[in-house]
C-alpha cells in the first residue's frame, strides 16, 4: 500500500541524487580543463555514488546513480567526447567503475542500515528503561504510601473518634488541640499528595511550564501563606532588598519549591530557630535561598538529599518519616526552569538551600 508521503519522499531522494551527480559533473569538468588524469573523474563519481547512498533512502537510487555515473563519464570524459561510443579499453575501465560503484553503494547502504537499526534498538532500550523506571517509581510510591500514610490517617481517625465520643465532656482548649492536630495531619497529607502528583507528572514528561516574569515578593508572600502550622514556633524572616526583583518562572511550581524548602527547615530545626527566606540577583539569574540556624546536614548526606525517597532522621520524633519526595521534586522543578539547586552548611551552624532562576528585567510598562 502506498503511503501518502511516499511520492514526496521519492521526489526528494531523486532530486538529491540528481544534484549530487550534477555537482560531480561540474567538478569533473573543472578537473578535465586542468588536465587531470581520467582516473580522477572516476573517483569523483565514486564519491558521488557514496554521497547518494548516504543522503538517500533505498538501494534503487544508488543503483541508478552507479549507472548514470558510468554514462556521464563515458559522455563527458571518454573519447570521442560528447557521444556514448567508446573503445575496448575504456569499456573495461567503465565496467570496473560500475562494479566498484555498486560495491561502494551496497556497503554504504548496509552500514547506514546497521546505524539505523542500532538507533532503533537504542530507542527501544531507552523506552524499556523508561518504562522500568516508571514501574519502579510506582512500586516505590505504593510501598512508601502504605507505610507513611498510616500514621497521619490513624491520627486523624483517632482524634475524630475521640471528639465524636467524648467531645461534649472535653474542655474547649482540649477540643481545639484535637482540631489543630487533625488540621495539621490533613495539611501534611495534602502537601504529600501535591508532591506525589507533581513528581509523577515530571517523571512522565506531562508537566508543562507556564513561564512568566514574576515578582519574587509576590511569590514569597504566596508561599509563606501556606506554611505548616508548626512554622509559628520559629522565627521567619524575609530578606528581599529589591522589591521589584523579578524572575521568569512558573509561579505555582516555584511556590511549591519554596514551600517544601521552608517546611523542610521547620521540620528539621528545633523550636525557636531562625529561618531566612532571601533572594538576590546574580548576573543573569536570581538566587533564592532558605537558611536556618539548626544543627546542619551531615556531610555524608548532602549528596543524597535530592534523591527520591531519601530522608534524614526526624530529630523531632513526631513519627512522620515522610516519603522523601520534596527535595527530589524541588530539583526536578528547578532544573526544568534552567536553574540549579544546592545545599551547604553555614557557620557557626545551620543549613542553606539555594536555587537559581532566570532573571527578568523590570520595564516601566510592567
């Protein structure tokens, strides 16, 4: 069955072959006027057949190029010139040229076919590896979900049952404490689900960035408005010397990055710690940083922090080990923006997570 694109492909291949042979003829005529030996013209056309095999698809074009090359050499470069008559010696030379041209085209076509088959095999292997990674990701998610969601769900169910059974006999402060615990667990679950959805979309290549110039001040405000309630036990500071500092970003995703980093600092630092959210222009980029004065990150753990499913021990001991998706998601989002994320300890103690985003200049119109 003839496919709709085949006539166009055939015409393109034929034009390529014809163009190569015309170029060979022009080069051969130049060498002819300069007095080169007849073997030179033959080599020019052999190169032409080789190029035809490289830049066309199908053996017929190579075969046709071999036949036309012999005819062109006979017509332009074999006495009597301008005719297809030739002597016995030239017949042998042209026959040898035709055989060599066929061999060259056949070998080149075979090699090209092997390269194409190798590429297809590589693509198939990459698809299989990607499918295996996706399957492993799903397996890890399911395994981690079954373990890590049990604690907050049990807590929500237990606290709700206590309120239903004994809420009327409780004091108001005790009821508010249980309400707050339920809300904290629900918010933690919501954040976890958001991270899982985002990172699976990133892994599947389904996440599309909506890049726009955004004010860092607005992004900071949005992120801080959704912090974990435990953040109130810390001192949160924003350091933004330039109120009009802008970066090109998908604001929703960068808010998620900042939220993950600040909540991470809240989680792994003792109550009363100071957490600073800052941004500075660095050349063509904006560097956003989240710095705390907590115990810092062990040196052996720094290179693993951004790996999926890797978590530090929770020194607060609240029973939530976490899925370890937050920092891995942060790296994926920042990388998709063309930036980099890194972590280092600060003196005398503490940790600084920072990432870069493309700088966007402010104009009067904006």
